[in-house]
C-alpha cells in the first residue's frame, strides 16, 4: 500500500476541552505521523473557503459559526493508506453512529461539534493540505 498524506483538523469543540494531545495520540497510536501542525483561529472567510463544497447545505452557517468559535489545530498526517485510515479512526460524521474506539465516538459532542475533520479522497487531501500549508512547512 502506498504512503499517503492527508489533511486533519482538531476542531474548536475539542481544542476548547483541551483534547489536542488526546486526539493526536489516537492518530499516532493508529500509525499516522504528524508531519505538519499549527494552531489557527479561522476567520469566517477562511472557514467559508475551506468548506465551500458545503455552501448550499442548510447547516453551512452553523458550520462556519462552529469553526470560527475557537482555535483549530490543522495538521498533515502521513502513513500507509493515510486518507482511509484517518477516516476510519475518526468515525462517522454523527458521533451517535460512530464505532466504539473512534475519535468521534470517544470525544465528539454532536454532528456539528464532531471534534475532527479528515480529507475524504486523494484529490481533496491535496487541495486541503495546500489551503493551510506551504510545502516548506511539511517535514516528513
Ligand atoms: P465529515 O466531516 O465526516 O467529512 P461532511 O463532509 O458531510 O462530514 O460534513 C462536514 C461537516 O459539516 C461535518 O463534520 C459537521 C458538519 N455537518 C455535516 N452534516 C451536518 C448536519 N446535518 N448538521 C450540522 N452539521 C453538519
Ligand atoms: Mg467531509
């Protein structure tokens, strides 16, 4: 299997509860390596741009409010099959439907405050990494 990079976020609901380390440990324990990381407080413009694919959805305003409500840790993760592996460790979007042992089952509060983001495909991983990181900030 190929070594991949994916984009991950520890969302404001989690950073506010001081879960940056706990969540990063779950990612590392699953074999993913943090090759870039920084803490940002997203502007509305940044959140709207990042989630532009969802702009017609009824929850878009709520999503932007949530993502701009506190700090987010943006990360690049590297490892074998990293994109699918990260989605597996994250669990389902709605924590009520997430499998035992996943980040969302363990830590998420609701479908809107679901603690983490992970890219869903190679194309989105590439776009999302480039949205937040310069190539020189990624150190594998
Ligand atoms: P995922 O984050 O699992 O990739 P997604 O891409 O469908 O899920 O949605 C992006 C984010 O939008 C999700 O993490 C939380 C929010 N969201 C999705 N569906 C929602 C809903 N029905 N109500 C409120 N927020 C929602
Ligand atoms: Mg998504």
